[in-house]
C-alpha cells in the first residue's frame, strides 16, 4: 500500500516537472533576452522596457539612414577599410553574409530541396541550394551543386556537395520549411506556398 502511494506521488512529481519546467525555462529565456536587450543602451532602469524601446527606435533610424543616405560607395569604402584588419574582416563578413542569407535583399535559403545523400540508401534530407556553380573549386565538381543542410533543434548545419541528379526541388515556403526542419518535423508547413522563384 505504502509502495503504491509513493509510486503515485512520484508519478505526480514527474507530471508536475513536465508541466512546470517548460514554462519556467521559457519564462527564464524570455526574461534573460528582455533584460539583456534592455541593458544594451546604458540608461537608468527606473522604467523596465525603456531600453528596448530606445534600442528599437535607434535601429529604425539607423535602417532609415542606411536606406536613404548611406550609399553603396560608402559601404564599399567601409568594407575595404575592414579588409585591412584580418580578424575583424572575417567576423564582419561572416555575420553580414549570414544575415543577408536569411533576411537581406539577396536571400540564399530560397530553393528548398530533397537531397539523396547516397545512391545505395533510400534516405533523403531537406536542404537549401546555396551554390549552383562549383567550377571554382575544380572541374570535377562542374556537375555538382552546394546544398546547405540545417540541423534540427539547432542553428548550425552542414554544406554538402552532391550531384544535381541527387536533388529534387520542393514546392513550399522556404521560411516555413526551415521552421519544419529546425523543429524536427513537429511544425507543419504549407507545400502550396512557393517562394523559390525569388
């Protein structure tokens, strides 16, 4: 009898953890992000959230100035200046290219595909074509393409070089498909929405 009561109590404890932990961790992550962003602009924190409001206003103004005043010539000069500083150049270019691939004018993850990694196995992975001309890395790669394979529950991934014949285009919204992959297939995506022609 005592054993069955202790088992029930333990089961209730586990159920409580399953319910409480996701709520607690989500709340903690949101609070940490909020607090970090709120402290980006160093002001007195009498009013929580004021730092975030000022940060958003600053970014909007910066975006407006970038679109209206800062032209390509200034951007090119700034990039050439950074080219003289090896370590800084690498970091800046990597971040700029990655952000541009997701949200810039030259989005790169807009051609979702199914990739068969081996002809011996009937296993396919979801990826995004990022390079359709690989002749710069050798003539032997001229009939191959570069495909980025995102990983589930992670912001990392792999670049694979595969023959064109191993790749099938997917009709679907790239952003929704990326969510689908990152969520491990939990989030559904709409196959009829296509932005691959962007």
